[in-house]
């Protein structure tokens, strides 16, 4: 009413306003037939959705993020239930290198704004989930990301259209019935559906998502927890001190992340129950397949564990107390005690329900059905242009790397963005072209600071594409290695003259739930044993030709990459500092020069000068530096060291000339120079 | 007899080699009926026949081995056949039962021996047994020490003995001894035993392996004296025994007076080094005794020669008493001062060890050195790591302070990486520069360690190290592209103090500019000042020149004059506008160059070319600029400053355009000591300086020397150059045209991983297993008996191609053949 009053007062402007409103309404009605169209639609404003939004925003792309909740990161408003994140917030590393520090910052998203680092949001090593919510809110707001909050996408379908980038549009319908048309759909909805196992009596089980977090409620109770992941142990940790005992039941053995090197396995911060179990404090772990079990409730409301088989055998309508229990046959059955509570902590599944069949977004990676089926490029196998990001994309490296966690998927999201930039906007994968003399340095630099290689080890790797005659190379960062065969189409770069792949790897047989990772003599110190390194270390693969899809798919078991022409392991380092001149850099240089069949040593200008006048060809360092009048002159004290080491000759004293007697052949043993090959004429002389 | 068996032996040797390198090439076994077989037997010729039932497929392993023995036995003139016993033609050799099939050795049609098949267990056993039977007289088999002593005393003064112990008859070592006996059996008495007790009794400790002793009995005149013995150290293979016996035959000590590099003896051909004991007239007798003693100690390991210093034409360093020459071609002789004869011995033995490794695994050269730094920059920086640099003289910039310090004032920033050797070497020069400029420069000297501030470096577009950039307010940062050294960077900083091109406003000022008065303090950094002369209306070319001047800023002083009275200058210096005036301050000369509608890039080129001198002193710093011209260099090497006469002659030649196809220059060895290294590469024996050479760097690499007996005069030079051009002069050396290859191999982790994987039979990788098999086979073939430490596996990628490897192997063997 006020508005109308104002309009009347203002007169003509009011008219204008109403006209504008009318126009808007018209447009609205028109949109029902042609929905608002965007190039990129991101589902979910969690960490992965925001991360993608950031890259799209920076590239100036047409995008929108759809978020059901009124703010970003709604998952973290409720989970983890006990509020402590288990991702490391290491605020100090003793180093200034921001890229290196990201190796130990598991919570920040990637951005150009140093204020948006998680260490400014929490001082705790294992921060509170509330801080994550606050951080994600700031991230979206400070960077001005385009997020449509309170928009629940209820249905996604495919609409064929020849002019569309991928031959079809994705049509999103929100809770208001409005539709949105998208050229590319980026699904970052995470895993939101609690995983439930169906067995008789599962109705008596409380879920992690709703169970009380107040320890008071468990005072003096017998508790059975189903599941063996971090959520199960987190729940146990919370009530460990107040219960009579906790039994934890799951199909498989416990997997400790320190042994598997997989951050999704049980973290030490949650493992109090293992301690009390092994120290005979009544708590315990049991292994059994949940689908074989049944839970029956007795008259006192206590729960008994039995076998499904017994239930089927007996009269289903029989009284709970009449059901056969395992201890009837086997009087020392482990779970013969009655429980007060049974809690299910079995993880989450991807929500497939909103996707229409036409999208062919099916479940079933090889590990479980919790993840949608995608390629190593994070694109759905069912429909082109549909990418899965974030936690839901973890099928690519489940139980291997960090792709299901913020500190991993922030890099895979960047890789997807780079792929899209090339596919739809002709922007080739970013690369740096450098002369060969910089090859060793380029690798040393990356393996010492790159966080994407370090976090997403064996999933993302750097690729070095050699130019003709190997005089120069292009350096591409963080490429999804499983897509190596398709590198040219994905990146828009050419790999005609061979390539190196720089990967980070743990030792072949080092990681596993049953492995002793503290065995004596576990570390390798000698460069010639570098291939036996156990701890995460850089591995460089050399290929003469880009591997084919077949070679990538049928690579040897346990290999991150197909069999290369040659391989180099940089020996593991306790400080993860691979800059030792003889221990790390020298063997790497030897490997590179043997692959390229050249000499990659660096030389002072004086040596290059000598070579220039005594050889027809020069080593790459002299060609690319000295010959362009950019030689390295060096100082007197360095020259003295050179003479002492025998690598440089002192020509300043004239009498040396005669003392040495016969002339020194060009390039003999230690002095720099190309190795002498016996000339053909030798044969004749014999 | 000797010569024919020698020929046979040659074939034998080459066969062994072929056998090593291509196992598959084997002659095939002929199959005959008994009748047919006996009809082929020739009188005096040996033949081995294996009789078996025609239909029996058994003993196929034996047949395979026999098949392999065909070729080697044929080489010794022994034919091999498989005789099929058929029912119709019974022969007494056929035997009655199927199991008692045997092999028989005939000479003509006389049966020499019969062998049960189990004694002929493999090809080595077959060859060994057959030769053993044939050489029954040449090779004495003994079992007691007494037997040996009897033979020894019988042969004193007559013949030497080759005594060998093998673990068993039919072993590869036995075969090697028999093959050697086939050749040398008439010259030396071969004695063989399998008794370890006998071996022990003559004082051998190691009884596990086969041994061969050479008993020098021929020289023994006194019958009470024992024969001297020499133990052969390398493993018993045909080739090694041959080599060993050859050295036993060679004279113990040779006297020479010629250049050690030129001497040739059988030792070198056998791949053994030479040791020259340097002697003088005065000490001749003593030296000869020493040399003889050394010669006995080194018998079979090296050749020992007595080198007479007095009569020698060679220049032997004064104190050197031993000259050591390796067998490898092209390795220079080493002059040594060794005061203990044991040092001579150990020198040879340590050298031999290396040689052995090289022989066995020729890709394995110097593998222990792989962890030794051979990068001069990395090594020198590492050795200098403990010296504290006065880093505080430069401002350390961080991500946070970059904008406040660097962008706020005119600065030079060095971007480096703390772990990169080249960066750190240059950082030292940079600090030296800071010391020089301390308190005098308005330019801020800053540095960024990109190992810490990676993002900052990336933002500043720094992707390689080291990089120097100059930041001036309101200008885009400029990257320094000169030599990475104190002097050149200093020049860059100093010349950047003035804006280039300098705007000259009056004729008076222009004159001052040209004679160097205007920028007195800068003249030492830029020997040439360039002045662009333009009429005020020549706007385009003025702009282009300004751009070019900007481009060259920091390297050359440029100025611009375009006032109305520009004609005063253009007339004075006879220039047509637009033009460049070049003032060469050192020579006090001013030249003019016309400048017709050239774009900025061309003007840069014109100026850079104009900076080149006609007859420059070539230095480490300026060589690259001259090399760009892609012409042969005519270099005059001078100890100290150049003689003005020579310079004059050269300039005259240049002026008369006789040197247009060359870059005439001179090199002052005092300023550029590396020049000595160049001379050493050009001349075998260095003639006295000055020297003139023409180096054809870009096509062919020939080096020509101006005859040192001619005076450096215009006429002589001209004549020589004419002859050179006509192709009448011959070059003194050709510069090597090899590509720069990896100095050392790398670790072959892939094959180490394969080897480890092959121990786990569970993992199957077809490609891996194939390769492993192949390499194992190689090892077997290479050396059947040698027990040696497994070398560190190393790789050279080009050698991964196995066929290549074979080719190379074949080549080296062709030479060996020639030696024999």
C-alpha cells in the first residue's frame, strides 16, 4: 500500500515503475517456454561448488550456483555431529612459501586472496565445524560468487538441442517449478543420504545423523555401534567414558589411516576405542557382515543380536524372547550380551533421486554404490557436459588419494575448470615454455612446493611436453594422469616429441591396513636405492610417445601410470625437501640428460667461451645462456673452488702450459667436455 | 704346423666371439646311416659320431648340445655326425640296447675314444673332451706333485710350461685350456690337473677356481734352479689365456727412446697398459734392475719399458720417473713421480680393475662416479656454502613488502631460488655489485628468494631463475638480458641512470655529447655514443629511433637531436638526414650512418652492428656478439697487449676488404687466460706467441695456423689467406663435432624394479618378463665363468635398443680379430 501511495505522490515515475514491473512479468511468462539459460550450473554451494564458482568467476564465465540452504556449506552446520573436523589446520610450517604451506592446510579453498586462508578462521589444529561454515560464508561473499540460495533443485533432466555445446541442455527444475537451462552441469552435492543396511530389526537402530551427542544419555549403557569409519569412532569417542562398554561391529577390519596413507580411514584423533579395546577395558571390535544379522528387542526394551537365518527359520510372529539366539547353540557367542542402544554409523551415499534417467547418471564404481559413475576427467560416463565435483567424485581415487576431501578436490576442481576452458573457450591448458637448460630446475621447483601434486598424489601429476630436438619444453601442472592418453584433446597442447610425467608416490608395498609402517630400516637414504623409497617421494616417468588409452587402462598392477621408457625416483626425504645438490638434484639431472641424450650441466661463461672456440657444438646451457650473451660470469672465489675441485682449470699461470706436456684432449675424464668416443680410425691403426 | 693351427685358433677365437654375441648361429648336425658315415671318413681327419636308434627321440638335450658343438669342432677340423642305426645296417657301434648309445671319436677310421653320453653333458664338455682326446700328447694330465716336478726338471732350458688346474674335466675352463693347447701345444708344454692337493702343494690358497700358471722354464740354465712362475689372474677363458700367453712370449723389458705416445707393443694391442721407467745414463744399471723387477711383477698385467731420457726427443717433465700409458686410444700419457716401486704396481692394478669393469659391462663406465658432482656451477656453489655473504647490502623483499619497497622507488630486483646453483652463483656477483655501489647509487638493490615467495615470482612473470628486473616508477619493468656478472650488470645500472635516448637541445650540447663531455662518468661503460639527427618534421623516424633507443637502454648511450639548426651538425659530419652519428670515444672518431625509413627493430640492428669493432680484442664477454655473424674467426693470440705493428697490418687488410669473409680479432692471454686452453686444443706442441689462427667454427670446424716462421706482415698474411681461400692450406686440427652427450649414465630404476618384480612370480607383466629374460641371457653369454660383483645397473637410453647394442659389440670384436 505504501508503495502505491508513493507512486501516486511521485506521479510519472510511478507510471514508469509499473511499466517496468509489467515488462518484468511479461518476461517471466515468456521464460516458462524458454527457461533462463546459463553456460555453467553448479549444484551445491559446499566447498567444491564454491571452488568451481571461484574459477568460473575469475575466468568471467556465465554461471550460477544453486544452493538449497540459505547459506553455503550447510552440510557442516550439522556434520560432523561432534563438531570437530579431522582435517589438519597447520598454521605454521616454518616456511613462507604459500604454495608449500597449502600442503599442510587441509581446509582452505584455492583463491588469490590470502585472507581467505583457513588459518585466519581457527587456531585449532583440528578445527570446529562452525568455523568451516563461517569460512565458506566468507569465501562466497568476499569473492562475490554468484549463488542462488534457498533454491532446491528437485529435478534434472536432459533436453536434446543440436546447437548446445554438448548436443543437449540440462534442464533444472527448482522447488518453485521454475526451470533453468544449462550447457554444462557441475554436480557438487556431496554425499547426503545416510547409508542404511536393511536387516530385520534395523528399525531399532539409531542413525549417526540423529543420535544424541550428549554423553549423559549414554550413562551406564551397553552400546553397539555398527560401522567402522571415522563417524563410528567419533561417536564412540564421545561416549567412551560414560558407557559400560562399546562394541563396534563391521564387515571389514579396521583400516588405520597412518598405515593406509588414506585420510578417509580411521584417523588417530578418533581412535580412543582401539586403545581401550586392546587395554582390556571391556570395549571391543567385532567383524561380521551386517546383512546376515538381525536385532530383536526383548520385553525390557534391550536389544539382542541374532542371525537373520534364525529369524527366517523360526515363526516370524513368535515373541521376541522366543527367537533363537546364537548363544543358544554356542554359549560363548561374543555378542550374547543385551544392548541398550544400537547406533548406525555407516557413511553416506550420493543422492541420485533428482536426476532423470535420461542423464544416465548411474551408480556403481567398483568399490560401492555410493558414488556416481564418472571418468578420470570427472565427467559422467552417461552424459557429456555433466561433471561431478567434490566428495561425490571420490570414486576416481577412493581409498587412494585425497579427492574426496577439501584438500584434494580443490585441485581436481581446478583441473576440471582447465578442461572446460579449453573445451568451450579455446583456452589451452596453462603452461610455461622454458628452454631445456631449465628442465631440472622446473622439476625441482615443483616437487618442492606444489601442493596439488602432494595432496593428490598419483591422481594429478605434472606433465612436461618436449619440443622438437628437446631444446625447449612446456610445463603443464596438475593434469589428471588417468587421462594421459587424451592429453592433446583435453589440454590443446601437442605431445609429439616425448614427455615426462612428474608424480608423487608412496612406496609400492608400503601402504595397507595390515602393513607395519614403522618397521626398522623403513627409510632409504642412498640414491641408488631411491626406487625402494617408502615415504611419499617424487617419481618422474619418461615416455617417448604419449601412451595410448589401452596402455593406460592395462598398465601393470599397482602402477599409477603405464610402463614408461625410463623411470626415476627421487629418494625419499625426511623433511620433504628435495633440493640436496648431490642426493636429489644430481641423480635427477643424470636421468633427464640420459632421456634426452644431452648434457644438462651448467657452465660458467669462461667454460662456454672455451667450448665455443674448441668445439663445433655447445651444451644446451651454453647455447641458451652464453651464446645469447647471458653467460654466468661467476666470482673469483667460486672460480677458486672450481679449480680446487678439478672441474675448472686455472689458465692464469702461464707456465702450466708447458708443465702439462702433451696437449690435453678435448673433454677428458672429469674436466667438462663431451665424452670422447673412440674415432672410427682406430680400427685402421690396429 | 704353427701357422695352420694359428689360423685355426683365429677362427676359434672369432667363433667364441660369435658365440657370445649370437648364440643362434650354429651349423646343423648331419644325420647319416652307419654305412654312409663310414664312407665319409677321411684319413687323418677327426670325426665325432653319435650312434643312436633312428626312431629314438630321447637324449634330445644331448642332441641339442651336440648340435651346438658342431660349429666349434668344425673350426678345429673335426666333423660331427649323428648316425642313425637302422635295422638293415647293423654296426658294432650301434650297440644292442637302446640305452647304451654312445659317441665315438675317430681319426680317419681308427677309433680313438668312446664317450658315454653322460660325460658329454654340454657343449663345453663335448669340445673339451674331444680336444683332450686329440691332444693326448700335447696335454699331460698329472695327479701328483712328483709328476709336475718331473716334467719341470725335464723341460728346464728347453720349453716353458702352461700348468693349469680345473675343477673337473668338461668344465668351461677345461675347454678354454684345451682350446689354448690346440694353438700353443707345440710351443709350450701344457699340463693339466684336477687335483686340489696338487694345487695346494704349489702354494695356491684359492682352490675353488680354475688356475693357470706359466712356468718360465725355457730361460732356466741352472738345473737346480726352480722355474719362475706367473699366475694368470683373470678368469680362465679362451681369450684371457690367449692374451696371457702372448704377454709371456713378449720380451720382458724393452728399451725405447721414442715418444711414449708413439711406442707400440703387443701389450697395447692386447689392451694392457704400458709402464715406462724413465732412466738416465748415470743411473742406467740401477734403473734397468728396477725395471726388470717391476716387469716380473707386472708380467701379464702390463708392458714394462725402459725409457732413456737422454736420447729421447720427448720432453719429459723433469721430476717424472714413470710414464704411464693406458691402452685406450687417445688417452694422454701420464707423467708420474713415484718413489716406491709398489706404487707402480698398485697403479697398474687399480687401473686394471677399472679396465676390467669397462670390458665386462661396457655401458658401465666409471659407475662409481655417478654420485660425484660434475656440474661446475653446482660444485663451486656447494663448496662455497659456508661462506657468509653480506646479504644485508641488498634488500630482501617478500610478498608483503614488494609493493612498498620495489614499486615505491627505482629498483633492481634479483629473482633467485635458494636451491638453484646458477642463481646462487649469480647472487654472489650481485652482492659484489652491491658492495661496489654501496652508498653511491640511487637505485635500490633488492632480491626475492622464489623458493620462499613463489607466488610473488609467478606474479612478476618469473618462471626461470635467475632473473633480474628493473622497476622504475611509471614504467613497465624491464628484464635485464646481459651477462650474469658484476661488470655487465653494473654497466646496465649505470647506463640506466640517463633516459635513452637523451634529448639534446643545442648544438653546443650535441658536441659535448659526442666528445663525451656530457656523460663523462658513463663513457667508461659505453665506448660508443649514438646520436640520432632528425629534422623537426621527421616524426615517424624520430619515434622509431626513440623506441630503438629505449630498447637499447642500459646497453648503449643514445641521444636525439632534432632542433631547427640540425643542419649545422649534419653538414659538419657529412650526414644526410635522418642519420646516426656514432662517437667512438676510445678512438676519438665520429662516423655517420644514414637512416632511411627503418623501423625500430632495424635501427636496433643497425646500432648493434655499428658497435662491433673491426679488429676487436675478443673476450669471454664479447665473443657471443661476434659469433652471431656466423663467420670464421681470424684470431691473433697475444701474450699481453698486441703489437701495434700487427694491429696496423690487420687493420690495413680489413680496410682493403681482404677480411670481409672473416671476423678478425685478437686475444690477450693475460685478460683471457682461457685462451691458453684454446691453444692447447689447437696445437700439439705450442709454437711461440703470437700466433694467428683461422677457426672455421660454423662449417667444418677446421683450424688453420699461420706459419709461425713467417713474420706477421700484411703481405705474408694476405698470401696465406689467399692460399687458405684456395684450399691450399691444410688444417692443423678439426674441432670435434660431437653432440654433448650425458656425461655419465643414470640409475636404471626400471630394470631394478623389473628384477625385483620377477622375484615375485605372482605379478605378471609380459613386457617386463621378456626384458628380464633377455638381460639374464646376456649375462650368461657374456661371461660364462667370471665371478664378479654385480655392478650397479645403469642405463643409457639409446642403448635400450638391443640391436644397436649388438652392433656395437660386433664392432669392438672386429677389432679384436685384427689384433690377433
